[in-house]
């Protein structure tokens, strides 16, 4: 049985659509027949909330997985979408950098968790990791554990600022701990086709990063903002919306690179 494709969704800048991308990419992959686990590594736990896991129902979380108090199958929960699972997060993760600093293998904790025997039994096609908005130990764990990093990039004036540090971190992890790590791609989010600034930012990003940038762009869409408050992906909340169409297009691009074998 093939191992699942592990993709970290990361940007140290907050508010760029990272969690929105994690939830809707996961839901879109499931819509195409994949079995997907979304690992929530953000102490805010927004991916967990957005998939219907209330704070009261998070007895075991990704923090317990990192501290080896639980394995992935014990901490994960099924969602309302058949084939989509989430390993929830809570505020305990905020202290992970301090709590785990004495562990000699602190950068490999998630990698070890994903290579346990229990993972194979899940028959997953993809594991998506929703990283925190920082280049912390949690993000390093994700980069060591994954095969590639997908970067949501907001179409705004400072879009490319800060991206260089993320690239440096990915390169350092590749040189020291995960030589096969690569950039899955950059997806432009919160774009507005009517806005000249959005158009200019997109042109600059494509000129600078070339083929690293996905063809698909994610528009500003009120349905994308509303869906998490109903604990749904936009694909379920409003299947015909511009946001749903955009994420389906992104899923098509991802599956073109990593076809399902089932």
C-alpha cells in the first residue's frame, strides 16, 4: 500500500487564507475519492472548528501526538464528510516550543508519528498539515514530516515580503533533516480581478516565482468566509460559489501531480 502524500500548508504571515486552503483542499480531495487526514498544528485550532470539532470534544489533540501521549489514530476524529478526518488542535500547542525543547528529537516528532503502524491501517491518500502562522518548532516538525509545502500567498502589496524567510527555512530543512522536501507550489489567495493592485501583485509573483505558482487563483468570496461558521467547507456550504469553483480547480492541479491510485 502506497504511503499517503504529506503536504504542509504554511506561511508565517497570518491572515493569508492558510486554514481556508487547508479545509477546502482537503474537502476537494475527498470529493474526488481520496481519504484525507487534516492535521491541525495551529494553536488557534481553526481547522478543527471549521470541520465541526468543538473545543469541548478535543480530549486528545495534535499536542498529545507530538508529546507521544497518543498516536494519530487515537487523536484523530471523523468529520461530517465521509473520508475526511481531522486531528484537532487547541491552545496547548502554544507552549510546544518550550515543552519540547529538551527533547533531542524535537524536530522529528511528527515524522515519527506519521510513520507509526497505525497510519498504514487508515489507508490514507493525503495528509495535509495546517501549520501555525510562524516559523516555530511546530512548523519545522511539519517540514521534516512532509514531502512538500504548499504556500498560500495573499494578493497584497507586501505579498513577497517574508516569503524569502520561508524559502530559507525550507532550504535549511532540506539540507539538514529532509532532503526530499520541495515546494508543492504557491497559490494566490484573496484576489480581486477588478482590483488593479491584485492584478499587479499576481503579475509580480508569477514573474518572480515562475512555475512554482499554481494556475488557479482563489478569489475574495463571502461564501469562503461564511462556511467555517457553519462548520463546513465551501464545497458543502455553497457548491456553486466562486470560492468552491476555485478550490475545485486547485484540487485538479494537485491531483494532476499526485493521481489517486484507488
